[in-house]
């Protein structure tokens, strides 16, 4: 539904985005993660037509955004991080104004406004002025204006920024509901939010994609090697030494507890130790209280991909993009 090819954006000598390519399928929910200044918002603005790329192209539903901007934008709804609302207008007046900007006829606009207010749970505040609404309700108004023209693609840039925990849950539920009916791209720095909502995640750092996949795939890549947490009842003499001698074990760390011993067993890369550890416990007659496999969190994955040494040099911006992407020589 959306395809970005070799997106590059310079601001003077600074390369904000250095050759990003990705696609989002019909009905897919994709999250874009990245630290501050990574290029998330610049990428979002290029893929919504609010900022022209220095190089590269974006197509929405097969329509080139640069060659046919009006046709492409008709398929696109956009909620920027700071949505432009008019505080003196009532909710229904603002949505009617936005409907006119979208070119909707009067009868079509009335139906679209009613549907948008129902979807975004705004009917009870339709006659309130926007300045009297809470931040959460103003965000709902922003979502309502983004779906007025019934777009097939919805792009949300930091949709829950500045909201309190209760408002975040409400907006998150609303986004999940909206995502059932259309393709959705979500930019956020809130990792649990992305993990809960998104089918797939793109991690951007210093203007390039450094990680891509489902949350589970990204966690698996960050894990590197298996970690098992083993809890044994008191009396398991020599457990640490015996387990350390098993094939495929890299290290065993001991953590004494009131109930007995807790051990963390680290495998060499590519090894699955669960069966061997269980058989060793049975063979020695130890009482097993629990065995769990520890998994890397999305936060750990994110930090591993976006944390750099202070003196580390950024990727060479003159490096050509991968096969299948548009390429351009960038200044060093």
C-alpha cells in the first residue's frame, strides 16, 4: 500500500535521512522507532507529502506522491505530532471545515463527520469549543480529521505524546480499532505502545534503518544466545559445577535464595539447553522448582541498535544504498 524507495533528505550539509527504503502492505500496522533526531519525523513528512525528499520516491496505492500528489493524498490520512486545531471552533464546525478542505460535498460531508465522530467517540462533545477539551479529546479530534475522507492509509506521528496514562490507553484502543480497517503507520518513542499495536517495526537511527521485523523477530536477534533461569530446592549439591560441564553451556551464574538455589545458565550461540538441563536435573535427583527461558525485551533491542560510543563515526553517507533502492552519492 505504501512504498518508499531510497528516501534521502538533506538540510544544507546535514543528511537527516540517508537512503531509507521500506514497504507497508495492505492492512498492515507498522511502527517506526528511533531516538530523538534519528529521522523519524522527517521520514513521516516525506511519505505524507509535507516535505519533498532530496532524492527517492514514495508511492501510495501505486500512485507516485510527487507526480500525482492530489490523487495520492486522497488515500492518505495524517495526524502530525502537533495537529493544527482552531481552539475557538466547536468540534463539529472544525470537522466541517476540514471536510470542505478535503473537497467533500455537503451530503457526503455530513455522513463523513458523523462516522468520524462515532469512530473517535466525539459525539458527546460535538458542540464544545476545542479550547475546552482535554488533551486526550483534542487528540481524538485530530484523529477524526485524519479519517474524514475515508483514507486507506493512516499515518500517525507520536499520537500519544503529552497524554496521561489513562488518555494513552484510550487513544491506544482507538488506534487499534482504526488499524483494523486500514493500513496504519505509527511513529512513536514509547516502546510498549509499538509492541502492543504493531505487526512490524522499523528502527531508524542516524537517518538509516538499523532494524526491521516483527517485535518477536527483533527480540530474538537481540538475544544472541539462550539464557535459562533455573530454580532448585535446597540440597542440590554441586549443581553449578555439574551444569557448567554440559555440552553447549557457556557460563552458569549462581544466585542463592531462601528456597534454595537460582542459577542462570547461558548457552553458546545456537544452542538450546532446555532438554539437556532437564535431563541433568532428573539424573542427579534434584528437586526442580522452575525453569524459564529469559527473553530480550524490545527496549533492549532498541538500545543495542541505537547506542553508540561517543567517538563512534556515523555511517558513511556516501555509501550507496542496497540493491533495489535508488542510489545517490552523498557528501562525506
